[in-house]
């Protein structure tokens, strides 16, 4: 993946599309198509085969959620989808993630965050911070929200893989997982890849959701809260 990612922008607001195109172009990222609604986005994906789709949630004719479902169900050569939303707890976001989206961004992201997000999901990593996923799970799943993710049987995982999944759901990066488990980072990557393959998941975002939906990790888990507190302290103690 040495070539810059190719991006499609789907948003019904001209200023948003224009701004994102200029930001991405300035960083050497090609915008191969634009769409003003979900139906156009689905057609444009089939025509241009982008690596990443920036998908607005609320659009006329077909919303971003339905467009995401159709795009990710259309063959094996599927792009990564980043959901764009104005609100960080938009009621559609959880369902979009469960449908296979690789993360979501608020529309007021900085240029640096936008370009980093596109490059991150293009490599197959999840964009969404697990802490944000937990907020979505807490708000929707525990209230019987309209989850699109099927039940997963964690019995297919080895004890080590269950341990890795639990830590992954708490927000640990591969490097942090390696340090916690005293493993090489390449070994951690292998475990994560096997977890995704066994559970039929696209990326770490869906793995986090499954960890909560199956009860492996629960909202309010003291270990989760401790990890979040440590992460927050780390950020607060950084210079500058």
C-alpha cells in the first residue's frame, strides 16, 4: 500500500465535500468521486472502486447507513467506510459500525485528523477509539438497540485469544497488548488477525462491539475504567 489512498466523499453539503477534497488533496490523497446522496455513493463506489469512503449519515433519497450496508455487501473488493456525523452519539452510528463501517468522524475534525483517519482505515486498522465505541454500546445495545451484528460464538477462540479480545476491547493498541502480555508485537498481530477471521469480523471496531454484545466485557467494567483513567492520566501528563 505504497500508493496514496483513493477516496470517495458522500455528503449532501457542497461546502463539506469541497473542504474535505481540498484537505485531502493537499496531503496527496486523491478524491476519485463525490456523491450527494447514498444512491449516488453506491453507484460511484462500483464505478471508481475507492479505497476509502467518507460517508455522511443524513442524506436525501438514501441515507448513509443504507448506502454503507449496500457497499459492504457488494462483493469482496470492498472499500473501508468512515461515517461522518455532526453528533458524536448519532443514533445511526452504532448500526453503521455493526454493518461493517471502520469508524466514524465528527465533521469538525482537524485537517490532520481527517487525513490520518483515511490513511489509518486504508491499512485495515480501526479508526474508532474503543472508548467511543463503549459509549455507543452503552447507549444503544444495553437498551435493546437495533444492532445489525449477528451473535458471535466466542467458543471458537482459544483462551489466549479471548484474553487478547478482552484487552483489545479495553482500548489497548498492539504495542500495549504486547507489553501487557509479554509477547512480540508480531505475535499480537497474529492473534488479532485470527480473532477477526474466526468471528468473521472486518476490523477491530467490530471486535470491540462483539466483546460487549457477548458479555465478554461489560459497560462499567472496573478494569475498563481503570484502563481509561490510566490513558487519561498519560495524556494529561504529556509535555505541552
